[in-house]
C-alpha cells in the first residue's frame, strides 16, 4: 500500500563474491569483509523500553560491535597487511584530504547526483603532481584521471581520496584500484569508506593485498586522536599544537562525510536524502493571507536556492504551489552541459491547471506587467527546459493524464499518494537527493512519514501578520501537541545571504527511517542536550548506520550460494552491479556509424528532405569538422565512446545526410556524462524526428546488443560480474522503463537484462568448448 501499482519486484540479490582477476593479475577469490568503523562508539545508546525488544537488542549489539571493532583497528591493525604501519597523519596529509573533498564537488550542478570522489597525487618530495575528480556516474574514475595526469611522477608518493574507490566483484569494476597500482603510489589515504553494501572495504583490502599502505581517516585518526604528529613547521621552526591537528582531523573527517551525505543517508535510511527548503518572514509566514509570496527573501538567497536545486535529482512541490505560484523550478542556468533536475508535482486528484488554461499565479508579483498581454500557461507543462513528473492516485482524471503525456509530462499513479510512497519509489528509481519546496500542507505529512533529513529555513527580516484571515506557515499538520515533542534539529549551522538568514540542520534519528532509526531513533540520550545543536555530527550517525547495514549484508552473503539466488538486479551505475548499466564508466570501441553485417550499410542512409542533398556528411576526427563524402557507405572507422549510452544515443542519427544530425552525434560523443548524452539524443529525436535514421526502430535492439557485447568483451570485470549471476534472472530494475527494464509492476520486457543473459550463455558455451 502506498506505492505504485506493482507486485513486489525481484529482491535485490545479496553480495556474495565470485572468482575474479585481482589487481596483481592472478586468478583468485576476493571475499567481502567488514571494514572497520570510522570511530569508536564510546557507549551504546540506551533505547527506549517502549520499543520492541528485538529492535533494542539489534541496536545495542550493533553499537557494541562497532565500539569493539574500532578499538581493535588501530593504525596498521589489519591482519592482511604485510607492510609496516603507516606514519601518523600530518597537517599536510589532512590538507590534501580536504583538497580531495573540494575537488569532489566539481561536478555539482553539471551532472545528476552521484557518489562524489576527488583525488590528489603527491610525489615523494611533497609536491602535488595531479588532481582530479569524477564527472558524473559514468565519468572516468578520479584515480585513473590522476594516474594519467601524473605521468609516473607519483611513484613512491601518496594518493589522497575523500571516498573509498569502487572496486570488486559486486561492482564489476577494478579500474580505480588498478590506477593507483599503476601509479605506483606507496600509500593511500582515504577519507570515508564506501557505504554501499558489497563495496565497503573492497578497495582497501585489494590495495593492501597489492602491497599498498592504506589508511581510512575516520578509523586511524578519530579512534586514536592523540596519535598525531607534532612535527616541525619548516617556516616557523616551532612545534605544532597537537590539539590543532586533532581539530583539523575531525574537520577533515566531517568534510568527507558531508561531501557524500546524500549517499550515506540513502544507505542509512533506504530513501533519497531529502532537503526541505522554505522561506518565511520573522513572524513565520511564507506568504500573505491571499497567497502573495513574491518575494519573501532577496536575490542572494534565491541564488542559493537555485544552486541547491542543481544538486538534486528532483525538485518536489504540491498541487497548491503549482496553482498559486506557477513556478518554473529550474536552476536558472542557461546552456548545455548542465544538470536539469526533474520537477515533480504531487496531486492526489489532479486538481491542476489544464494544458491551455491561464495560470498567472498569485505569488509571481507580475500581474501589473501583463495587462493587455496573453496570460501565461502553466510553466511545468513545458518540458523543453527540464522534465516534469506528475504523481497522482489511480484513475484520477485519465483524460487529463493523456493530455499531459502528449506534452512530454510523465504521469505516475499510486494506490495511495503519500510522501513516504513517493520517496520509496524515487529511491527505487535511483535518486540520491530530493529538494522539497512545498507548502505546509505537504511538509507536515512528509515530516510525519520520516522522509525529511535536512532543513534549510531562510528567514527574512520582515513582518507581514495577517489580513482578514490566517496566512500560510511553512509546516502544517504534524500531530505534535506538546513542545517537548518538537523535532530538535541537529548539526545546526547559520548563514547570511544578503539581508536574509539561513538556518540549516538535520532532523533527529527518531524522525527518519531505516537503519538510522533502528540504531539511534529510540535513544534516550539526545546528543543535542549534551554537546549542543551546533557541535553535533548527525552525518556520522548516518555513516555508522550505513556501515551496520553493509556489515550485516556481508555476513549474510557469506552464508548464501550464488546458485540459489532468485534475482540479479541492476540499475544505477553507482550502485550494486552498476557495471551492467549503460551509464557505467566502461568505454567501448565502436564505429561512428554502425550497421549489422547482414544488412547493406547504405540502406540506413537518409536523405535530407528539406535540402535534397545527396552528399553524406560525416565527422572528420582529425580536423574536427564536417566533411563531404560522395560515398553512400557508413563511416566504419572505430572510435572510442565514453559509455554504452553515448554510443547508443549517437546511433539514432548515424548515416543521416544532414549537418544537424552530424552535429548531434558530435555533441553526444563529447557529452560530459551519459545522462547529458541521453538528454541530447532524446531531445534531438523529439524536436527533429526527420533526423532519425530510417531503420532505427528495427535496428536499435541490434545496436544495444552490439554495444553491450563490446563492453563485456573489453572489460573482464564486467564479464566476471555477468558470470557471477550464475543461473539467476538478470533484470534491469527500473520502475519507469517497461522496455529495457522490468517496469514498476514487473511486467516490463527487460530487454537489457535478457541481452546480458544471452551473453552469459554465450560465455558459458565458449568456456565449455575450450
């Protein structure tokens, strides 16, 4: 109940490891092992006796287990380490980690949210020789980019990473770790262990097995804060203060967590990291009595909101906001190569403005400017700038739903539309971060459902009061009758944006879901009461909860055999089995214009009906320009494509004799991320259908199959992941794709999963014939 119309999808398989090729090149097995926690839990929190006994037992035992493990995992305490313990952290070490954190945010606003990774290479003599970050989920790993940039100058030096690299049989990837080995660094310093179950600790173990000294910042510094070098400052000739170094180490650890808090919270709660934003006057009003709200805050605060939108997968509002404000909900950034968050509208009864209805809105402040001019229509129904998704209940205004779909608006029906049902659906869709800009009528239920994780409250130095009736407030019905029941925010920060003040903080563990609630939600001790709301670190609790879940999954996997798995699912490139995604960072070598061997290549050529030209236009790689070619054959020269998605989208326009088609191919191939490549391809196809190759509908299955086969052949780790699925059903667990995936109700054709199963059978057949 509360979700889309669908039976329960196949359960995600556990993360049992399988034979794979290790970094050193030898064939062997790598087993998932629990990774040490980031800090000791000094004392397990006592749970409220009103909770169920099994919850109390689970939370207490987990906390004790973390504390014991943290006490055991001092510097160099890993049993598999065959080298001397690494030296204590220095001030320079910590500054390089902070620099990796700064680099990791380089893709903010440019790509869809993804695990952020930055990398800094430092040579033996202490010079920074390479810096890099990963651009999007399908971008080349930061470690590989740094290895290429260093040109061997990092040999014997140190690599600094804010996040443990993706590695291992569950990921279907080894390139990041291999890049560190190729760079011949002697030591790797990692800010935060990877929180995803099946990935946590894999890269650390692989690097140590390869003879590289590895340390995770949270483990080695926070559990032994006095183990900090008091070295000499070359410039001042004075001993550094150990307290200053300890403080800096904590700041670095916190910065590493904050950079990937969306990932940590998703793992800890099972839901996308949700940020609630609102703007109000000093007397707590978000609009006047009649609904006018332009503007509560000034332009500086609004610019900050636009920046935060760009960091989210989607911006969510209710139907009232659409009717009252007619918002755009865009990031206000013009041009290509940027992220466009989806705009989601929640409306149970579809009580929304029609496609052709006027929608001025009460809160725009532009009424006087439009006298004598045509009134605007609903901005969200224009999907040329950003996608729009409407979520409603089953059967609500079906005719209106059809009209919206014709405009490119996606409509999703739920049996019961609640904030929790929406968050669960978006989690399955692979969203990491949501930005809620709704009114009080939706905010209250969202807080009650445990959906919200962070609050951004802008307060303007204004007083509006009321005018003949109540004025709207930020939060509606919650059922909290006593002030002692109020949700006390944690990790509170204050900021000034022009004339407005921003109060930010995290909701308490008792008001969330998943492992974070199970571990800390019933604690009688409130950290805010002991150390205050400003010094509290709630994101650390999220990391602990995520680690608890990852460790439990690893333990379960050790007791499960691959041959008895019911399903082997994949979807997002950054998640478990992500190497099977079209967006995974696995480049392939394929022709610019692909055609099956059984089909004459010139059949697919398409003449420009507008100009009547018969010259084929193709990309000239050497000159970087369009050249004329009198031949009516395809360009068969092999090119390197960043991802399968880049290649697939480009093939929609291959062989078409039109400069616009050639330009589209060039832009797709150069796209900074696979989602940008997909956006260019889909937008061009929708806007200029005449540019699509004539045989695309018949050929696209063959194109995808050829690309997937090329990826599997070129990357042994991907092939190993496919084989690891044993005889299980391989399924792209996409709730909104009924063609390539299984769809929301499990009835999708799952074409991509079927292709991988065909490739698996081919590999098994080839192996049996040897």
